[in-house]
C-alpha cells in the first residue's frame, strides 16, 4: 500500500462501537464498491466504500464484512469475505489479499473467500432477526438509473430473506464517523501535510501565462510523490473570472498577468482527506483591489472559525458567517445599506457575491457524513471556507482551512499552509530569485 500501516486497533474499536449500537440479535452486512468500467477494457480508479473501510481497513473490491455480535460462536461475530487469487488473476492483476494479510489489516480472525458468503449467511440468517444493510445515502448528486453493489445486496437479501427485519447501517455510521479518533486525526494531518507541499510547488511555479493545468500538475506531483492515494476531489485551479464559478475544474486556461488564481484542492491519504483553498497572484503581487478582497475574506475566515466549537449548531454558525461577509461587502462597496434594508429575506443582498455554505465535516469523505441538526462536538473535523466572488471584476476569492474541534475551541490543522498576504508574496519572490 502507498501509506504507512494503520493501527489495527482503529478498526477493532470502530467495529465494537458499531456493534454496541445494533439491535439485539441482528447482523450487519457491509459490501465494497464496484470497479467501474471506462471504455474498452479500461476501468476507473477504485475507491472503497467508506463505511466498509471504517470497519475493516480493507481497500480491495469484492469484499463483504458481516458483523453478528450475538452469534453463539465467537469466531462468527465478525467475518470478512475477500476474493481469491488464481493463476489467471495473478498473471493479469497480481496477487489479491491472502486471508492472513486481510487479518493483519483488519484484526478479523475469521476470513473466508467470497464464494463462501451465501452459504455462511444462510447459517447466520436462521439465528438473526434483523439485517443492517449499507447504502450510499450521503450522495448529493442525482443517481437515477445507477445501481451499486450495495443496491444489489439489498435486493438480493430482501428476495432471499423477505421475513427478516431491515435497518440502515447509515443510521449508525452517521452517528459514529463525525467524531474522529486520534488515529483518524493523524491520517488527516498527513493528508494536509502533503497539501502543504503541493501548495509550495504552486508558489514556486506560478508566473504569468502559465496554464492552470500546469499548476494542477504541482499538486499531483506532491500527492503521488508523498504517498497520496488520489486527489480528494478534482482540483479547482481557477484564474481570473474562472474563480467565480464555484465548481470550475477544467483547469485549461492561461493565468494572465494581473490575475489572481483560486486553488481549491485536497489529498486523499489512506482514504482520509484534506480540503483547503488558497488564492495566489499570478505575477507574485496582489493588486490593491485583490488585496482588499483577500483581506476581507481572510478576516471572515479568522473570525468565523472561532465559532467552530462544541455546542454550536451549524445553522447558527452559517448565519454568523453571513453577517461577517455582509459587513465586508459593505466596506468593499459591493452592496449598500439601502439594499440590505430593502432585501428579500429569502434572497439577502450578500448572496449576490457569496452564495455557499462554509463549514462541512471532513474525514473519509471530503463532505463527510454527519447530521447538521447535531451540535458541533469535540473530536469533529470541520472546514471553514468563506468567499467573495465578483464576476464583473474578474475576482473570485475563497480561503479554506481544516479545524479539529477541542473541548473549548478548535485547532487549525492546516496552519502550516501559507495564508497571509506577506507570506505568499514573499515566498513567490524568494522562489524567483
């Protein structure tokens, strides 16, 4: 694997916490994601189902985890099913995990080949009354017409065992996953450390007329060089007016003299993610207007992030962040007091230049699972990402850090990523000498 071995105790603790929340005499079935085809015999990069990884540490496809904490035989309380190598698969794809390797990674002693799954479940189903099944409920994009391995497992179980009671594994994982263990925090820190290296690569490379994708290449190089699994998401490298499109990521235009580049990027390390955003002047020096907008956003980041602490509701935090942005837009001359006094409460004046939320959970998913009706708690990792977007001026600015919530406040995990104007300009200048 690309990353250092994760302590097996993490997955053992996660399984124990999950099992403690299951109903009596129930079992849970978590299955891997599919390998998705591309064209001809090519496939897209594999990404494991995060609930399965959370409970096992296994990254291989065709994997199933069964948890049955009330099983009479102790060895049946956690059973892992993995695919078996043969002469043909070794020739074309290399070795899959052996049973011993799967045990070393997961801490699960009872490992079987995936071909044994149906027969084994038949024995368990006779004793169990309830099935907890996994499903990707957290996805925010429309998935009509798509069917996943989770969908097929749900359909198969309900056809095979129609008289059992069914529950959602997501009800448990959405409760557990927002609170990060020390091991998880360490992995997020490692992802962020790689992001820092990638950003320094950008500061070294940036100059007028460079292509956006050339800057993206600096991020990719740092990630691969330092053991990143993949980008946490497709990076946004948006120069000038492109930065006013929130999810712009074609990254194929020229960074012009006098423009500012918005870089929203993250690294996936051991399936845990960073998510940070910085803005950089193409020629190495912020113009007076760019500086004013940047300082406004930085002020909102510094003040707004102070609200990321236990007991605060997301709704309250976002309302307070909107007030901060509104005040800065007034100072910048982008909105007026009259516009605020006469605004539609459902579409306030500030939304012309600031139209997104600024805090989300971070972990195995970039937008990690968690209920926003739940107050913030110690151990959560959240982003803070205010922004101001002025299409008519070709300026878009967003700044984002990752914060670990502590008992009384938070720790900025991305503090090593340069953000002050003097630091960014100074690093670019020094790199050019």
